[in-house]
């Protein structure tokens, strides 16, 4: 379980002495195996919330308690060094999370379908290819809870089908926090939704209502 | 958390850190030198690419026995520590900002990044010191050191000093923009006061006393030259004083870097 209590996050402003409030008094829980959607317009704080839950940034106030292993934020630019090749990144992450290199490599190779690009520097990848690598790596490491920022909807039809199969069918018992603008994915896979607006969060058990409110924001 | 000894926790933390830093070292190693052309051999060659032209110029424009010292050896003893400092502190402004993707992994702390990044530079440059010495010795440009221990200690203290400054700059750079503007001029001015071009004995008495007190790299240089030239030169260093200064700087650096994640805006 992940327990988020009274979370506040301020960023310092470039032009103003007063810091910018991005998240304000947010509390909720993610149970084991629960699929939670995160809705909000661009700049609403979705990615910030995901970064805080993953523990790579610290909240200004409030606390996050993690009782299961939590992935890094799986997004377009995350967790992989861009001057390094795909293989270098696989080796690094396998080592970092104590997994056998070959196992991780085989999985990512099969999942991300990057072919010979794996021996090219990541900076030469397209945005979709990067997401595939990052997503594939996080699936290979196998966390209890995945934090996913948009990437399920990235890539071509084949990749989308494949990632839904890996994420929602094979890993049905894992928890998931999914930020997405695609109502279909949310409707078919999530059980609850958080809508973020002006730094505040509201939790909905009714997905259709959450999506309707999000569409009206 | 269940009842668990503090020592045990400490040991577990240490094990994780060791694994993370080992992975980072490997990663940075490839990032720094790559697999193309000379690859890993650049580790040694880089320093020579710098050192040879500089030494050649000095060799021809200066009296070969200025201050009664063999010029080439003197310049080598000045230049190599400068390279260590330059390389170890050089990227410190970007240790954190240049590695944002890596910080997406919670297991990697800013201090781990620093150890991987600056540690690799330190190891690389120390190997380059040894390598260039051997090359110079074979070419007959430098004599064997008078006292290996003091020479080695001098280089180790130079590295320690550079690592301290690297740590402090790494930590400050992620907190304040100003550091980015003032660090570059400082690192250029460093050439003039570090001891690259002079020895404590050449300074007037009053100035020497002050310099030895407030200029830690000067003492490191003195050690290196004491080891290299022995009683050909008069050297001034106080091992306990410099150890105390560097320990203090180490703690300042560790204190500054411990909260860096709080200031990060990834």
C-alpha cells in the first residue's frame, strides 16, 4: 500500500519571490493491485505527483509511505542516459536493481522491438522509442506498483496492444497509477480516478463521472 | 520496520551504496570514454595531450634550471596536480543537472552520482599521473623521486582536496544559480594561487605564513615537491593541519549534499 498524506509541493519561481504552489493538501491511498487513473489538464501537476510518489523529488510538506516496491516514473524522458546506448542502459538498470543482465535484455528486446537500435545511443531514438525502452525496462524489473506517465498510449498500435497485455493482463495483480488523456484506456483498466485541478485533488469511484468532469475543466 | 540493529541498517545502506556506485562507475566509464577509437586508453593519453605541449613550451622558453630545479620535472609536478583539480572539479556544476535521467531512480542519491562521477575522474587522473611519470622517466625528462611515500601522499591529498571542492560545488550548484557564475572565474584564478608556478620557499616570510594557512593546495604541492626533489628544495607542509582542514571540508561537503534532493526540480 502507498499512503499519501497531506501532500504539498511548491516550486520556486523564476520571476516571483513567492513560490508556485503545484500541489495542495493531497491525500489518498493506493492499495495492492489497485489501478488508479490520474486525470488533469497539462500543467495540473500529474507528473509532479508521480515524481513525488516515486520518491525522486521530495514534498515541501506532507508524507508518502511506501509499503511496496514502486517503479521510477515511466515517461518519455526518464531513467535512461541519452548519450549511452540502449544496451548500456539495460546493463546499468539491471545492475542497479539486481537483475541478471541477460534476462532483462531478452525481455526488453522482445517487448520494445528496438532491434539493432539497442546498440545505438538513446539520443538518436524517437520519443516513442524512448518510451518503449523505459517502459520495457520497468516491466522487466517487475515492481509491485508502476507509475506511468502517458506512455501506454505512446507508440504504434502493435506496441499499445503489447503494453496493455503486459501491464493489464500479465500483471493484473500489480498496482498502477496511470496518468493518461485517453478515456478508453482509463475506462477499461482503472477502478478509480483522481482528478487534479489547480493543485487540488479529488478522488472518484465513478470513472464516467471523473472523465466527464475532466472533460469540462 | 522490525527491531533491527543500527549497525545492521548501516551495513545494509552501505551495501546498497556500494552496488549503486559500482553500477554508476561502470556507466560513467562508458559514457566518459566510450568504446570507440582509443576507448579506455584515453584515460592515460588525455593527460599527455595536455601535458606534452605545455611542457615543451616551458622547456624551451625557460631556463632549464630555474631556482636550481630541473624545469621539466618542476612543471610536471605543477601541472599534474592542476589537471587532477581541473578534471575532478570541472564537471561539478553539472554532476546533478547533467544526470537528471539517472536521478529518476530513487536508489541513486546525489552523493552516489558525485562518487561515480568525480571518483572516476580521480581514479583516471591518478593513473594518468603514474603513466605520465613512467613516460617522462623513460624519455629521461624526470629523475626518480627522492621519497615515494611523500610524493604519493601529496597526490592523494591533492585528490582529496579536489574531491572536497568537487563535492561542495556539486552540492551548491544545485541550490543556487550564482554558483554557476562565480565558479568558473575561481577555477581559472586557481592556477595562480595553487602552487602550480611557485613554491612556498620563494614567498616572503609573512606571505608564506598566510599562504600556508589559507591555501590548502599549496601544502599538497609542497608534499609532492618534497617527495620529488627531496633536499634539493626547502618545503613547508604540516600534515596534521592539512588533514584537519580537509576533514572539515569533507564534512561541510557531506552536510551540504545530504538535502540536495529537496532542492531538485527534475
